[in-house]
C-alpha cells in the first residue's frame, strides 16, 4: 500500500509542478494563472514530493525508501508525460 501512496503523492506533486509552468497552463488550461498561484503550485509540488519521500522512507527505512522514492517518481513522471502528450496532441 505504501508503494501506491508514494506513487500517487509523486504524481500529484508532478501535476502541481506541471501546472506551475506557463506553457502547460496555456496548453492544458487554455489560460495563464496568476504569478502567486504559480508559486503556490510549485511549493505544493515540491512539498508533495518531499511528503512522498517521508512516507516511503518511514515505511521502508531511509536506504530502501530513497530508492523506492526514485522509482515512484519515475513511474509518476512517465504517466504524467503520457497523459500530457495525449491531451495536447490534438492542439
């Protein structure tokens, strides 16, 4: 269960970081967000990635947790890349 939670937290973090970028705001939302909201999304994204690290490391220990966290982040990033590519393909 900790692997699923770690992957979901990583995915949510990457979604926040993705939406903090003006290019993805334009492509996915059709508009630009305010600067303050973009900064808040960046902070939330990094916070969720750190929360994923803490969650997995407390379950598996720091050595295995760090390795598992990198795997979770890789999987989450690939899923997000595929979804963004699929969503913006027709645009």
